[in-house]
C-alpha cells in the first residue's frame, strides 16, 4: 500500500495521477502547505516540508519526478516508462529531468519569488523574469511535441507526459497557453481522456 502526502493541485498531482494510472492501492494524506509551519512529524519525511512525499513500507521518497519515475518502473504493466534498455529510455529521462529541473524550477521561482532574493522589493522582478523563462522552456517542449508528438515519446504516452500535464495546469494564463503552446495543450487534452488521468485530475481540481 502506497501512502502519498500531498496537497491537491500541487506537485503531488503528477504522482497522484501516476498512482491512478498504475491502479495500485494507495492512501492520500493531505498536508497543509498554505503557511510556513509544518508538522514536525512531516519534516521527518520531507526535510523541506514540501509536497509530495511517497511512503512505501515506512521508507519516504521525496521529489515528484523521482516518485513518478519510480512508480512507473515498479508497474511496467501500465506502460508509463520505457524499459531500461529501450532506445527511447534516454529521451524519457531527458524529459523527466528537463521538466523537473528546468520548467518546474522556473515555475517555483514565479510562485515563490521572495525565496530567490534577499531584497523584498526585487521579488516582482524575479517573478517577471521567471515568467519569461517559463515561456522559453515551454517553447522547447512545444517544438519537440510539434515535430514528434503527440506525446513526448511520439505515439506512446508516458509518465513524462503526466508530469508535463501537471506543469501546464500551473501556467498562469491558460488562454495564452492554448494559443502559444498548442501542442502542449493538445497533449494535455489527449491525456485527460485516459480514465486514470481523469480520476487523478478530478482529485486535484
Ligand atoms: N522539487 C520539488 C518541489 C516541491 C514543491 O515545491 N512543492 C510545493 C507545492 S507545488 C510545496 O510544497 N510548497 C510549499 C512550500 O514550499 O512551502 C518536487 O518536485 O517535489
């Protein structure tokens, strides 16, 4: 039995959708991330007090992309990750890493700009720059999907698309997303037709 600690609509959304897709039994534990205070018990699982954390047989794993990739590997029958020796495994890992360490990181800078500067008055500028850099990164994904989509691995949906769907959902101006990044929008709409994704998305609002 998996236990996922998260908050609806946050970075726990992608692991949540992956859990629904693989169909494994799990329990969702809501963590209040609205303020800075955290339950000391939760800090033992996740040292930054962020979400998500997945606990399996008492062992916590944090970082959303690691959780998604691990779950996809543990449930190969769900077909959400190429096998270790498959030719497209490198491309899959490339997108998982790019989405978490470039796209998501820029989005977090936009959501939490005060954490990226020691001068409070600079925070709006940090957020503004982050928006530009988010568009630049989404542009890279858009170009790849347009050339080789509809999924990041061509005809095959993977955990990387689920991750992208979560990040697309965080984009501030959804109308602009559909106009400027139509292949990302189409990718997300295709994925949402899958029953597991639909359940995961519904649970995350
Ligand atoms: N790189 C981390 C980022 C996690 C993260 O920043 N989660 C946000 C929600 S989207 C959070 O917990 N925010 C509360 C906080 O940072 O205080 C991951 O992917 O797990």
